[in-house]
């Protein structure tokens, strides 16, 4: 009699598709990160702030926005790499918080999710 226990985790086809999506996301993130790269200012040049620094305010704001965006991209890259590690370990699709299966619909929308919605929402509060 075949085992009636439902299978846990993605099928090999689902895992291959997830790996492809995750690798594609890593490539996309790398391209976005490289587009944020700004040439370093000349040695001895300083970005000025203050009343008379009108020309430099936009440059400083742009640098701060790029740094913030780069930080967000790096965090997302870590999440994608964690999902790939879970694929390699055979634990992809299991919540890191409660160890229950992550719904397929969530993984379809967010392939790098490592937590179910409930655990993720508890983490943010």
C-alpha cells in the first residue's frame, strides 16, 4: 500500500523552477546594484552641506538615496541566497519560524520567502 503521507516541499520540477527564478533574481539584483555604483569623488573633494552648498545638496541627496537602495538590494540578495541554500539542503518551502510548509501561492509570488505569512508578520511586530 502506498504511503498516504502528503509530500513535503516542492517537487523536483518545482524546485528546478524555483532555482531558475532565484538565480534570475540574483542576476537582476547584481545588475541593479551595479547601476547604483557611483564614481568615487576625487581625493580631497568633499560633499558640502550647509547654506552655500546648493550645488552639492542634490548630489548628497542622490548619494544617500543610492546608499539606502543599495542596502535594501543587499538585504534582498541575502534572502535570495538563503532560499537557494534551503533548496540545496532540501528544506525549501518549509517555514524557518514554525517548520510548516509555506503555501505554494506565497512561494509563487515570493520565491525567496523563508517564512509563512503568519511567522513573517510576527517577525515584523
